[in-house]
C-alpha cells in the first residue's frame, strides 16, 4: 500500500512538471500572428522554425547564445581547475590552519550575490571592464569557484593519505602528485563540479543585466529578458521558442553526462 501511494505521488509530480513543458512546446509551435492571447492546449500550427529564426536572427538571441556558451565552458573549466588546486592545498599540502582556508573560500557561497553588485559595478566601470566579455568571464569564474571547491574538497577528503605519502617517498613532487594521482582519481567529481558551474553560469541573469548591455556581450538569459520586452505585443510564441533554444545546452549536458554527474555527486557526498 505504501509503495502504491509513493508511485502515485511520484507520477503526480511528473505530470505537474510536464504540464508547463507541454504548454511551452505547444505554444512555441503557434504562428505569432495567430496567437489568440492566451495559452493554447492544442497545436494550432507548426511555425516553430519561423519563431526560432525570429528569436535567433531578428531578436539577436544568437549572439548572446554564443557568448553564454563561451562563458559557461571557459569559466566552468577555469573555476573547476582553481577549485581543485585550492582543495588540494587545503587537504593535502601542509598548510597552516586548513580549516580557516576552507571557510575563507567557502564563504563565497554564504553571502547573497546582491551584496556585491554595487561595488562590483563601480569597480568594473573604473577599470573599463563594464560591458566586456573578459569582465564577465572574470566575475563568472570567481563566482563559480567556492561551490566547486566545496564539492571537490569533499571528494578529496575521502582519498587515502597513504597515496600521497607513498608518492612522496618515491620522490614525486606535489605538482606531480596533483596531476598524476589526484586529478585522474577525481574525474567524476571534477565532471560533476563542471556540470554544476556550467549550469549556474548559463542560467545567470543578475550579473548579466548588471554588468553588460551589448547583445554580443550579454549572456543569453539577459537577452531572453530583452526578447520578452521586445515581443510582448506579438505574443509569447517567439519568446517561448527562444526559451526552447536556451534550454537545449543544459538539457543535452545532463542527458549525455548523467552517469558521470551521479558518480561525482555520490563521491562528493561521502
């Protein structure tokens, strides 16, 4: 009886999650000129290609899509690399007060991002980094480090210290121990951390609308907000088509690397 109730509950949650997705797809298929002003539950046309073309070319979401892809990939990789080095230093290297350094780095996730917007905006304006790709990449990489550090450090603490001791006895340096022992053994954790940071950077809106305004610099979520304002008079089909485009990269990332993601999360949670 308990199992049946649990199955019904899970099925109900799945249906509730699928209803908005169904409405988004169905209304993205509707020709913008024929939109009736309220969400439709049945397919009233097949203009998805035209709506996507309008969102990509005419509304300019294509440039922002490419910019966000650059931010998410490069900043995610940089953040994971820096976080792995920091975790190695805190867990393996004989640094004084490792707990202090852990909390210092991890504290980046404890404070709301809104606290940093005003000073960050002023700093970027003074340094001529406002509305530049390199400026957004710097802040995205720094923003992504603390949580990636938390995940990687948790997995690194599960590794046997005898591995490091044996390597040191054999004459290996700490640099070689990091690249030849710890990095290969932490592939799942590093991959999970990258997926998390890719998704976080890709879905960012607050930093994007605060530190950029040009279509070729703005991340895709900020461009989607602009698209919502520009096409509010013609109805949601173009906006929903843009939302479908935006959802593709993260969906593909989770589908392709779901096994690596689950292994990494499991290893980090031990």
